[in-house]
C-alpha cells in the first residue's frame, strides 16, 4: 500500500513540476493544482497509513491519526482559495498584458497564433488595453 | 484572560465591520472607522507588551484545549514587540493611504485589516500549522493589496509574487508533514522539548523538514537565491502597501527565530543548528546582492526595495550567528529597519507627487514644491538607514557587529555590514543630489492640491520614529535582550497548561 501511495504522489509531483516550469500561466495554475493535490496526499500520509481503524484512540487498539486528516481539510480549503485567486489573476494578466506568458513578454509563437486568428482578433489585445492603464 | 487573542480578533472584526453595505459608498466613514480600529489596536498591543513585560509570557488556549493538543497563542516579549511594531507601521501607512490612495480601487480598508490579522496571528501563534494558516491569511490579503489600483506593471509583478508564494506554500505543507512524522507534534514548545530526544530513525526526517522550512522562510524573507521577486514587487505596488510590506519580510525572519533558533536551537541535540552554516553563506550573499542592487538602482522605490534586501541580509546574518545576543541585536535592528524602510516608501510617494512626469526616477526634473521638509525627512531617513550616528541605524548595526564579535564571526560579518553601509551612503547621496539639486523648470503647482497634510503627517510620523528609537535605545536594547533570552528559554507545555483556567493540570 505504501509503495503504490508514494508512487502516486511522486507521479503527481513530477507532472506538476513539469507544468510549473512552462511559461504559460494556465499551465502553471494547472501545475499548482496538481501540486496541491499531491501535497494533500503527502500530508495525509504523515500520520502513517493504516486500514480500518478508528480515528480516535481506543483501548489497546491501533488507531488512525486524526490530526493529519484535520490538517488536510484545512490545506484543501486554503489551496482551493489560493488556486481560485491565481486563476483570476491569470485572467486579469491576460487582459492587462495581452498574452498569457508569465513574464508578460509575447513569444514569436504567440504573435503567429494571433495572426492566424486575425479574423476574430482584429487588434492585438496589447494595443487595445495598452493606453488604458498607466 | 483573553488579551493575547485580541490583536488577531480586532482587525478581523474591523474588516468585517467595514465590509457592511452601509460603508460601501462612504469612503470617509471607512477611513475614520479603520483609523479608529488601528488606534485601538495600537493601544491594545502596547498594553499587551506592558502586561508581558510585568507578568511574563501569556498563553492563550483556543477553546481551553490543554497543551499540546489544542492550538495556542503565546504572547512573549518577542511577539509583543513585533505586534507593537506592526501596529505603529500600520497606523502611519494607513494614514497615508487615507490621503487618496484608497480611492484607486475598492476594499482597500478591509484588506488592510485582514493583512494585519494575518500578521498579528503569525506573530502570536505557538503552533507550526497555525503559523501556516496565518501565513496564508496574510498572503492572500497581500496578493489583493498588491494589485490595488491595477496597471500593467503591477499585475505582472503580482503574478510573479503570487505564483512564487503558492509554490512556497506547497513547500511549507510538505515540511510540516515531514516534521509531524518526525516529532509527532506541531506545537512549537512541544517540538522544542522533544527535539533533543528524537529517535535515530526520525533524525533524517527532522533534518529534511527543518531545512525545507528554512527554504520557505527564505522565500518570505528574501534570502539570496529566493529574493528576485522582491524589488519588482515592492517598487511597483502602491506606496502605502509597499510601506506596510516592509514588515512582511520580517515575518520570515521572525519565523526563523521561532523555529530555527529555538526548536533547532543549541539544546536540540543531534538536530541543533541545522542549516545555520548554509544560512550564514546565503545571508552574506544576500547582503552582497543588496549592495549591488542599491548601487545599480535607477529609481527611488527600486533603491528602497534593495535597501530592504540589505536590511534582510543583515538580519539573516544576525540569525545565522545562532547566539542569544545575535537574536537580541536582530530584534532591535528589525524595529529600526522596518520603520525606516516604511518611512522611506512614504517619503518616496511624497517626492513622486511633487515631481510630475519624472516620478521617482533619478533624472533631472522640476524642483520640489516643499524642498525643505522633504529634504529634511530624506536626510533623516537616509542617515538612519546608512547607519550614521546618532540615529537608530547606527545603534542597530553596532549591536549586530558586537554580537558578531562575541560569537567569533567578526571576520566575515564586519566587512559585509560595513560595506553595505558604504554602498547605501553612496547610493543615497547620489539619489538625493539628483532629486533635490539637479533641477530644471518650474515647480509643479498642481502638487499643492495633490498633497494633503495627511501625506506629510504620516511620513513625518514614521520618520520621527528613528528619534524615538534612539532616545529609548537604553530600555529597548534591554528589552530585546530579555526577549531573546525568553525566546531561548521558551515556555514549556506544563507552563502553558498552568495558564489555562479550566485546563487539566
């Protein structure tokens, strides 16, 4: 059980690190989401993995540690709020900066993609919002 | 006694209160209420400080759960002085915000209060997981405050800051999970008690967890390879927020004191002083990076952000000494550098308002509307930050140099700290010369309407703190030494339980 569990966490962390190293905000937010899932699982395992045991100490019996479960619950709530904020910020940055690169500088592939959609996208959003915020 | 929990609850209730719909369109009412609450908070934290000074550390158990099972707030001299520092800084910077900055976006005042709630909670808590929770509260408030007012550069800086700190939070949780496995508890006094008797198989876990936590606190406090977010973030956000953020990096330093100087302190047996060697190297590097940054700065706010990196580097050096006098010196230097960097940001805002198009860049521009008062404040803050006598920076630096000499680290600490002072001297005199003397054209008369007395009052108030820090230097250094020895001795779980009225003894 421990092996399967740790391999699962490991694969999720690998994927999240890969995604977070991308330059696009959406990929990074996805990576952060995956990371928070992996961290929650990791946190859950910190009390030790036991099966079919009561959550509270009983006479002579083994028990599953209730504290990590409480911690995970808190971490889930916080992670949820933070991901929501990061997403909103990414959308805001897309509007303000005109592209979804983390450092706000459009790469040549972005510009090409914009040219491909010239029908729908009359003006580069960079110019559309450029003068408004100063 | 519910006193220790009030500094957390008061800003929370203030924020909720201001969020009531009645306040929605009444900005003046929001300002008055927020200022009232901040004054109340200042009085409360000073009262708490005096109580702690007279009667020793105060513990507060949430729901009267006995230690080590419940969540605890502990107000000792160290946390009480950080609380007073935060409320003084918040009061002055909020006053600056009331002078017009709060009209540039919504929810400025409630967010300010939530920010204070997170800060106060992080200073008071005696539970590592609770520390994480309060970190998240102060972070999510800081994310929103950071983009207050909007704009391209601000959004871009906020994006880096948010994403970087989210990864930091993930590391924090991993570290806590590892530490829980090693120690079997996340109550900080309990962890400190158990550190010396850790079984051999838990040692690698405890070490890994401690080092991971150091990385997390390094992100918050801007330790060398993790500090690149700071200049951009601080120099692009609005003035009162940047000034308030002067205390944010100190939260990381404070957590290092709490965890790495106490739990992994000299009494921790096999895990004593983990990572301190690395911290010494990296803090020296932080100072060097700050020195280079200060000399290369092209605008006043960027310069102040790099001065913050220097002050953080100096503080991290004092942490890495690992001695009690190092902690005491660090506490005094924290008071000084937080207030002065905050004051400098407010002053930069004041100067920006008077310079029109040139803003705070170091270029030839119009003469200032109020050259005498701005110049006087600038000279005071600059001399304090450089560390010239008789101002607070001088005392703080001498204190740190003394601590380094006593612990035998003078050889590497002295040159770095002194050169950082020299670099600050060069950069600040160059900046001041450009702003005040290299002028052309006419005075910007619109500045007369833009600058309200509140701007001058708040900047003057915070700058005057350097005088207070010097005049009160005697008792302050004594208290900080007392705080350091109290921090080192720590409260035991038994002592905490004795303070709970209904607790099981």
